[in-house]
């Protein structure tokens, strides 16, 4: 642990227009912050919040290439000089550091560990965050569009010829049950969406939960078998977000403003 005792900083940023949640956090001892799942409309807000804490944004991290809203990653990386991190195999066409399962991003006493949780997208990570100033065990997990509060991420938006929607649904089942539900019940869960997003169906309006609460009360985790989960998750999928293909392509290119009308 790095000595000096400035506390961790953590803020959840909500964008009600797209029902997206993003996160700014890090270690004030070294003044290094990360943003996870940055939203294009909130770039000024992340920068102002980091400035107010006398800290710099040094890492911009995506759980996956987003298909429902324009990412703030390119704008934020350009503005701050932060390193961009995406799951390996994401297909991102701009300079970034690909993260493998288990790889760490260190921000002083705050350490982010990538956990591969594919299914919503073929390349999708959750991020387990430990604040070593308080304890050696993880404190919260950023689940992106894998485990949501009251639901799970839809598996159809990122399906392509290599992997069908059904294969992605099966992959998602294993990510949820073998990776996320293997985490302790007390762990806080912070997802990328809440009620109002088309990325799920039964989403709660509360943009945070715990592993234990979702284990007990999230119907999508209670299907009983992989086959039953797949059948349930593929039923009544809501319409895709407007401009879904264009948004995903723009976010992959790293030049969102040029590509979106
Ligand atoms: Fe997504």
C-alpha cells in the first residue's frame, strides 16, 4: 500500500436521456483517476470533478464497445492524455491498451482488475475494484451490460456471423454464473444502465445493488438451467436502439462525432 492517507474518490454519473451510468474514481494520494464507460455528453463533467479533487484522469476504460450511445472515451483521452483501455478482442480501431482477463490497472491505492464477462458483447469485461487503503478484498464491481440491477444485458446487439445471438446468450449465462455470482454477496454492483435503457427489460430505477441482492431477487439469474436462461433472455427482446449499427461503428472507430449524424 502507498502511504499517505487520502481517501478513494468515487462518483457515479447518470445520464437520464440514455439511462447510462458511468464512473469516475481513483486514488487521491497519487491524484490518479479512471473513468469507466464514459458518456460523450459528460466529458466536461468528469474533467471538472477530477480537477476539483486536484487529480488527473489517467485511464479511460470501457466494459465493451457501446452500441446504444456515443462513448466519451475518445474525447476524454484526447483532452486529458489518459490511456484508453478496452477488453482484448474488442475490435477498437484506435490506439488503446487491450486488457486480458485478470489484468490490472493501478491507480495508487485503487486497483482495477479486469474480469472477462462476455455475452452481451463478444468482448466484454467487468471491473473489480479494490481500495487497498481500506482492505485487501474487492469493494465493488462495475458490471457494464453483463449483470444489471433487476436484469441482465441483452445478447443480440453485438451478434455477428461468428457468434449467433443464442451463442452469446449461452456465453452470458456462463459469465454470470461462473464469474459474477462467484463473487461475495456483500460486493457492491454498479452497472452501465438503469431503468429507461433499451439494453434490458426489467431494469430497476436504482442504479446500484449488491451481488447478494441480485442473487436473491434478479429473475434473470433464477432460470434454473442454461437452456431456460437462453429461452427467457431471447423472449420479447425490445427493439434495438436507434442508429445502433452506426453508433457501434463510430465507437469502434474512435471518431464518434464524425460518424454520427
Ligand atoms: Fe452495451
